[in-house]
C-alpha cells in the first residue's frame, strides 16, 4: 500500500462537474493498493497517517498531526501509483490490486482513518478532477 500525502490549505474532488469531496486545512492523500495488501497494511498506514507530524507548531517546527490541528483528510484512490514504467514508455499496472479487492481495502482504510479524523473521499474507479492548494509545499510518501 502506498500513500502520497500532501499538506493542503484546501482540496476538492469533482466528478461530472459535481464536488464529491472537499476539505479545508488537512491532508489530501492519494491511496494506491497493490496485489497482496491486507488490512494489516491499511491499519498501519491509517495510524501512521493520522499521527504524522507535518503541521507546524507555535515555533514553526513540524510537530503537529492532522488530529492536533483539527484538520481533515481527503482520500483519493489512485491505482496508477503502482504504474511501472521502468521498461518501455507505457506503464504496466500489474502490481496494482484488482478493482474489487482494491475498493474493499480502500473503503476499509477510509473507515479506519475516519475513526480519528473527518474523512472526505473521491469515488473509486471514476475519472476525477482533483484540485488542491498545497501548503508548504509539503509532500510525503508513505508505504507499507
């Protein structure tokens, strides 16, 4: 499982010209699920994500989590995180989990995160327009 975590001042996901997920201060996260991922990886990364200290404290030091700043999460499924373009020019997605299993684990991950922080989501397996204002910019890659 792979997460691309972006600290944002605002972010939204639009499908067919309708906003389906929107946050102000928080984290916009691209979520990739690979073949063989289980709830174990989702549990680990959900805990890591909500406790990741990448917001600045009163001393301008990255020392606060999204929970500490009362931020929100915008979680967007992104199978292309497992695109492999090491050979040729067209990526292979053989490492990405099949849609049914990926969706099940994506929903599980979203539910685990929502136990600690308010969660907004994109729509799985749908063309989405993602818009964000990156705060920093701060972008962190988490993988398990």
